[in-house]
C-alpha cells in the first residue's frame, strides 16, 4: 500500500485554467496557475480599484451639494463635467498604475513565482 501511495498518478488537468495537480509522496499539492496568471490577476485588481474610484465619483450628487452656488439650469453641463472628470480620473489612474508597475518592477516577482 505504501508503495502504491508513493507512486500515485497526478490528477488530470482541471477544466478551470488548465491547472494541474502534482502528487508528491502521495499527498496532493495546490494547483499551479498558468504562466502569467499572477500578473493578470494583479492587473485586474488594479483595474477594479480604478473602476471603484470612478464609480464613487459618479455616485456623488454634486448638483445637490452645489445647488445653492450654481445658477438654474446648470444640470446639463454639470453632468457633462462629472463624466469628463470621471474619464480623466480613470485615464490618470491607469497611467499612474502602469508607471508604478514599471517603476517597482511588479512583473518580476510574479515571473519568478511562475517558474
């Protein structure tokens, strides 16, 4: 029985992401993500942060906050200004995140983990 457990065959690839399970001395290890999966996950998390910031900006009712200071009929241009500000925020955040990833070499540790 011990001999059979030590020679256990690896499990077939799983349908989610093609990760394979390796068997070492009869005990399963965690599935390894495909090469580049960690960096992809990091980039996706960064995009979610930007999306959350834009969503927060757009959810604020600026018209209600500034209604006493704004002239009547300012809702149309105020809405356009909010959308423009949200677009500029998203662009600036994406640029800053890409710069930070290059500056701090975020891809290097993920590549080392993938080996």
